[in-house]
C-alpha cells in the first residue's frame, strides 16, 4: 500500500483512494450524519443535532470537533445569547450538499 499520505491538518492517511481518505478525514459514518443534519436539516446547536440521532454525546462532540478541524464546519457564538454556540457549514462543507442529497 505504500507510505501513509500526509494531508493538511496533520492527518496521516492510510489510503490514496479518495473515498477512503474522505472517510478518514471526516471521521466515518457519524460525521456524515452530523454533516447531513447541519447542512440539510438546518440543525445548528448541539441539542438540535443530537435530538434525532441515537448518538452518544461524547461521540457527537468528537465528530463536531473533527469537522471543525477539517474545516467543514465552524462553531460560532449565538449573537442573541452569547452562551450558546451554533455549528455552521464552511464553504467546503457547503460543497458536500450535492453528495449528501444523492445519498438521501
């Protein structure tokens, strides 16, 4: 298979296949579910993302952090309530909408 590929964000990838690399960067199945919920379901807060999925809070936290690290999502403070945070897609995250729509 060769040497691992070194990608942005300090990730060492085991594969050169685009799909496999994407899953490694995004964190697998739950990351895609979270992205789908944020991009297509208009869920922005942690409780909104967690509400309809049977995902452990620690797993959700990990996936949100990974998606922020690979610049698919940004975490922003709510302008009306500075204590609340919301997750919004970056331009890179928005580019995944056609892929996620095809999987629906």
